[in-house]
């Protein structure tokens, strides 16, 4: 149809083309790539996504259980350098050596503990020895009559020190031993063939295997 004014005919108008370039699919909610569009490296976007998915799927697991750790002895057995019997014998020898060392350690510890105990008790009873000497002198003079108050006190004190392990020694007539006796006087005596304790001046005391005080004696020697 021509223009009444004699102008050129108007061109026919085409319908607009609508392209959906949204990266998120509104129906599935997944990321999508428009058809024909290529990624930065020139490869097709679909192939790139597929390759990425394959890499993710075939990747290593996030956590793997660690296998047993072998010792040097186990490795020697596997390599044939050591047999199981040899390894068992070596470990048995090690166990026996450790057991013997522990037994010796216990013996030394117990011996040292007993020595320390005797030393501590000895320091405590040393202060009581002068009191025991006074009781012994009073008994010789007849001041500790049986049934008296002092007799009862002396008996209790002697029982208490005996429980601690303190024992007296040194008696008249026993052989003289310079290791446990202190000779304060030598008295030549007819009929004596060997050095003998003639009189105990001060009683000696032992605490276990320790001599707390040596006995002071008069020694009868051959005339």
C-alpha cells in the first residue's frame, strides 16, 4: 500500500527475539551456560563444567584410614634379615635384664630405707640413753624397789625403747671385743687366760645393726 503523498512504502516490522541469558535456571536452580558461549580458554562451557565435575568426582577422598606402622624389627622380619625366633629371644633377654635391674633397685631401696629409719630412731633415742643410765644407777643403789612409783616408770621407759629396737649389751664375764667394747682400765687377774670383761661401767646400746653407744668396761687381763 502506497503513501497518499507518494512516499516509499513502510518496511514490515519483525517480532522481537528474547534470549534468556540468566545464569541460574529458574526451574532447577542450577548454574547454566548459554548455548554457544565459550569460556575464557576457548573451550565450550558445557565441556568445561563436565570436566570439572569429573575432577571433583574422581578426586581423592577427604579422609583415609592410615595403615599400621611397622617397626624396624617387623621390617627386618619381612625382609628376611631376622627370624621370629631370634626376635623373640632378644625380647626375652631384654625382659629378663629389666626384671633383674628392677629387683636390684628394690633391694637397694629397701636397704637404704632401713638404714635411714635406724638413723632417725637413733637420733631420737640418744637423748633417752642418759635417762636409762640414771635408772640403772638407781637400781644398783636400791632406789627402784619393786612396787614403787619409780620402778613402774623405769619399766615403762625400758619397754618403750625396746619397741623402737634399742637393745642393751655388755655383761660381766663375756669376752672383751675392742669392736664393741671400750676398755677404760685393764686389771691383771690371776687365772685369766684371755681378755675378759671384769665390770661394766657404762652399758652399750645397739639399734638394729648400728651401735648407738659402745660399752665402757674394765678388762681383766692375764697376770
